[in-house]
C-alpha cells in the first residue's frame, strides 16, 4: 500500500506541474497576442496619419 500512496503523490505533483506549465503558456500567448494587437493599432494610426497628410 505504501508504494501506491507514493505513486499517487508523485502523480498529483506531476499533474500540478503540468497545470502550472499550461497556465504559463496561456499567459505567454495572451501577452504575445496583446502585443500583436498593439502593433497593429500603431500601424493603423500611422496609416491614418499618412492619409490625413496626403489630403
């Protein structure tokens, strides 16, 4: 029985490690997409400024 308990403990530790890795990945993806949207927004503003200058 003792081996079963240690096996379960190891499994739960692995599960929690995997969960934190997935959460970190999600956070990274979120910051990347946010930065991408910001870049797009800046380029849109630049385009509008250029259009206004041409008028």
